[in-house]
């Protein structure tokens, strides 16, 4: 009887660790209304390969996600990289041609045993219904390990078929 329990426990642990190995960065709520302001809450489910703690998260904002404001995190330094948009957008009657295009949370420590969310408030603008906005994410773990979530599915392609799919908001 003990052998059966141990075997069952070993199988459960093996399946749990394989799920963990394939987990990727996603958004808490991956759907938004057109021309709405949302909080894009990015979930980082684990550290980098080898169990290393996450020390930096970089999020490239897609065209059509404008007027972004990241939420500060205690123990992390925020860097906002601004640039020009490909077109101009209306934001409450004000024309916007530039703004944040990448957010970086740096110098933190998120151990592999935990998950956390990294939040950015912004407006979804100029995007047709049912279009997915891919947010390319890079997760750094110390000076040696990196996990990239930057692959974008082609039209009709299942994003789950990608090894490192960029998290999206539809």
C-alpha cells in the first residue's frame, strides 16, 4: 500500500513540475473593450530555468496601448521608456503622438517559488474588435538567465503552439 501511495505521489509531483516548466507569462484578464482604459496585470508564474529568482521584468507595449502608467512595486526600480507612436491617438480630446513604449521593473527579487503581477494602466485605442495586442515580455533572473515571452502567433495560428508566446489582450 505504501508503494502505491509513493508512486501516486511521485506521478503527481512529476506532472505538477512539468506544468510549471511550461507555464508562461499571461494577463489576469486578457480582454478589453475598444477605447477603454484598463489595468493590464501581467502574471509572472515562476523564475527562470534552473529555479533562479526573477530580478527584472521588461514589457514592450504594443501599438494601440497608449498613455501607459505602470504601478510601482516595493523593492523594484521603475524605468519608463518613451517614444513615438506609429500614428496619433485621441485620449480624452487630446492628440497623443508619443508616450511610454516600454516599462521595466528592475532590481527586485521574485523567488521561483512565488508568482507576482506587474501592472500597467493604459488605454486601448484605435484597435478593431477581436484583435489581439501582443505585449512582448522579457524576464531576467540575475546576470545569466533570461526567459522571453515574445513570439507572436500568425493569423489563424494557435498561440499555445508557440514555445514562448507573448501575452496578449484581446
